[in-house]
């Protein structure tokens, strides 16, 4: 397949998704893992929390995704003086003296919540309620969000003044948390080469109907009972590590992942399987997403903080201790 060619609507899901990734990488350099996880969450109907210092293409990523798949893009710059109506909208008085509803910027296919931790809790809650319910109530009337609906929120980890960290119950609404790091020196040189003169312009390869088709293909991806058991064991080990022979991790964990984490692992595993050209989920799909799905859901104890233990270290020990089951479904179930 020519990666520069625009795939037909009847092309296999893998070919269409490879073309989308290729187009995204024409614009975003050195963030392959970020692009991969954003696409996984989009197919799995989840939302993503990005954490990284400024200047790492977090905003550009979602803008580019929206252009490539043809959806409506909206950006909300979170600031301390924001109120919920600035996000979801409200009623305003028109020239005829009647109250009319004005929908806020959250009613778009792709919503960028930039620096979400700069807004107070009531504004964060307004956004996260829409993320969870898929609609917002304004003056007693419910307004559904467009479909598909995807939220990418960013937060700056180095700021300590004028920020409001997301509570654990709210951050759990995100399917994945992706930590964005600096690019390599070679990638940064390529960034300068591409962007300093004539930045590449991404092409639209999909539309909303085709994206919905890919989401539906993801929903029907087969999950063997052994893969489900493996995902549940991984999540349960964050709540009760002793049950998996990891008693030494018990003092480090105050709170583990909820069943929402197990659902996110399975849904994300389905998306990753479709991207890899399969109609069934393998244990390695679940394993690959374990850190991204759980790193924001585990709450470490004061003992862990004192010992400078990070969530990824705990999750790494769990993933290494729990073996992947042997699941051989054959090659005949590949995505057509």
C-alpha cells in the first residue's frame, strides 16, 4: 500500500488507520507513541489526558487529528476566571427580549481542554460531566454532544502556582493518561527543518461517517475470556497486590484502579488489535496499554512518595509479575 494514497471508504480498517497515522506523522515529528495512543482512544470512544511541558505539540496533535479525520475542532483555554457556562454554554437574552440557548465550545467532535488544571473544580466538573454523559443540561433542557466526541486535555506538570490539580474521581474519567517527553536531537532537528519555513498541511483522509464505521469495527473485535481474565488480574493487582504475590507493593498503594480501568483496557485492546490488522484481542494488546490506562488511577501512599517511587515503577512490577496467558486464535480471524 502506498502510504501517500488516500484509502477508499471500503478499504480494510488497518489500511485506513495506517494512512491516518502516516498523515499525522507528516506534521507531528518524534511523538509516535502519543499519536498511536490518541488514535487508540479515539477508536475506543475514550478520552485522553496529556501531561508534558509546553512546546511538545500537544495542541498541534489534536488540531491535526481533527483535520485528517474531518471533524469539528474546538479549543478551550482553561484559566482561573473561567465559569462552567464558558464551557457548556447557557441562556442569553436576544434583541426580542427572549432567552435563547447558546451552546458552548464543548459541543464539537474534537475538544482540546488546554491546561485543564488552571481552572477551578466547578469548571473541570462541567467538562468531565459532559465527557461521561455525552450531553449537557442547560436551563432544564438536555443537549447531546456531536458523535463522535473526543476530549484531549493537557496539563503542565511543572506549574505549582495558580493550578487546581484534578481530583482522583475526576481524572478517572479519562481512558488514558499519556506522558509526553522531549523529542530526540535528531527528531528536533527534523521538526525545525519542517516547521521553520513551510509547515506541512495535513490532508483530510476520513469523514465522521467513516470514523464511526471504524469505531463500530472496534466494538465488534473479539475478546477471549482469557484476555478478559488477564486484564482483570492486572487491575485487581493494583488494589490487592498480595493476591498476586506482590505483598512488597502493598505499602506503596493507597488506591488502585476501578472496574472502569478494566473496561478501558479491553476497549483500548480492541482498538489496538484493529490497528494491528486483527479482529481479535491478544494479551500483548492489553499489556501494551497497561501503563497508559492505570498511571492516573493508582494513588500512591506517603511511604511511596517518601521513597520517590513513581506510579510507572509500581505498574511495571505488576506487569512483569503477572504472566500473559497463552491465547492462539489462529491467523484466520484477521481483519478483512
